[in-house]
C-alpha cells in the first residue's frame, strides 16, 4: 500500500490538519544512503526533533533500519533521544557541552563534538574527574567559519598531545558549506583541508559529508557520513534529474468553509488579492502558527487531488484561503481535505514557493496537527 496516495483513513478525526509521516520511507531512504556509501558507516541526524517529524518515532525506525550512530545538536536533545533508542546506539552532540554540562554528557553517555580549545580543556578535566578516558569528536573548521578549530589550532593540538590527555578522540569531523552545489570549488578545498588535518593525527576516523556531501561522490565519504535531510526526502541538490529519496510526509488540512468571492472583492487581511472575476474559495484550517509561512502567499498553493489551488491573499495564523474554482462542484464535500504537502507537491516544492528550503519547511511544522505514523 502506498499510504502517501491512499484515501485518508483519518478523515473523521477532529484535527484541523493531519501530518502523516511514513517511517517505512524514512527507513528506505536510510538504506538507500547506506548503500551509496559502501563500507563507510552511515549515521542518522535527528536534531530538532528529527527535523520536526518526531524523534520518538523516527529514531527507533532508523535503528530498526540499521542505524547505530545518531547525531543531535544539543545536550538536552541527546538526553531525550536516549529514551528512544537502545544503549547499543551512540549519540553524538554536535554543539558539544557547555562546561557546566560535561557531567550530564557522561551520565547519559553522550559523545560530544569538541569545537574549541575551551571545550577540549573542559572535557579533559572531566576525564580527570571521572578517572578514565572519555570519548569525543574533534571538529575542524575547513572553511565554513562556523564550528570547530581552525587548521592552525588543530595543528597546535596535534603537536601538544598533553592537551588531549584523557580524551579518546574517536572521530575528526568537519562540515561542508556548499555541498548542495556540486561544482562549487569550495568542496574540493574543504576536502583537501580535511585530508591535511587528518594527516596530522593519522589513523583516526574522519567524517565530512552530510546529505548533499554523500552525492559529491566517494571521495567525500571518508569513514562516516551524517545525513539528515535526505532521510526525510529532501533532494540533495537541484541538479539531480530525479530525487532518489522517497517522500516521507503528507500534510493535509480540512476545509472549514466554502464561499464565493465576488468580482472586485478582496480576500484575507489587507484585501491584497482582488480579481475582476468571481471565484470560489475554501477557507482551510492551517496557518502560519502551523508552519505555513506567510511567504507562501503568492506562489504557494494547496492541492485537491491533482488540482492546484492557489493561495488567495495573506496567510492568517490559523487559516488560509485557497481558490477552488477549478474543482468540479460535485467533488466538493463538507469536511474535505486538501494537501499542503503531498503526492503532487513535495517538501521541496512547498519550500521553493515560499522562498525557503525544505529544511525550514520541515522544522517549522506546527504542533497542532494530528500526527499519524505509518510503519509496516
Ligand atoms: C545538520 C547537520 C548535519 C545533517 O545535515 P543534512 O544536510 O540535513 O544532511 C550533518 N552534520 C552537521 C554538522 C550538521 O549540523
């Protein structure tokens, strides 16, 4: 059964909108990515509540699909994630701990990414306190100017092993700034800086690629890849003719009212949308408080089956008005649902219409939806 195109069984629920997350598709995307990487280990990035889709459901599904390495951004995300996956899994915290939180990392067996000399020193002191070596990742800034030691700082560290006494460095990592632009020369530069850094501490595992980096080719895979977005169906770059990842969600919202907007009448706040012809309009129970950004007005739309329903006027907090003039009268029903993200309109399409990226569409998904998780 392809749940993303089947008739919604949840149409009777009270919710204004329903988010259906297909855990089987997420698992399948994980396996697709892992296959692309051969012997390289494939982690799963589940920060920001698994990009808004629900870490409590998504992380166990990824573990069942074979993932054993998980990445989050914050210590608190790691502590919560520990409840959802087995102790066999390793959790790495991208931001690393603030000095006051090193003990919490140890207590919850979270591996920190150490991004600065200060974090390294705090972790070293924690190891002294614990009386045994502590596992950690060291991040090197290979060009993004965001997180990590500069190459010069890393060189000093490599030349002064006492700075790392008690720290068991299990991975060197960096992050690509332009991986979604395969021809951007910054990718080659960052890869070279990663290689140079790794030569200073030979024998350590290395990780450079997130989702888009995987698609730059095996030269970018090193020991471990860290996909997030691709697990959730976001296209790794705009140059692929076909996105090899499966869509994983559907967002449908209920029609609350159907009305006719007369010629010359506006719709919504500001009466911004006036047309000289009468239009049939549906008021739909989803708004910017649910993550349907106001920037979706204009290019954005909803869908009824394969019929495109342009957004009329501005998006309100709890509702949006869409033009249903193209939907045949007999197809209109009380309580009908329209798709904001669905089989005809993916996350990347919705993002493009709103002038943003799929990542932001996912992580903006609201908390008011009824959520259905599909798993075989
Ligand atoms: C968010 C993040 C990832 C995952 O990135 P995607 O593009 O979603 O695959 C990997 N590594 C780091 C350091 C990140 O911040």
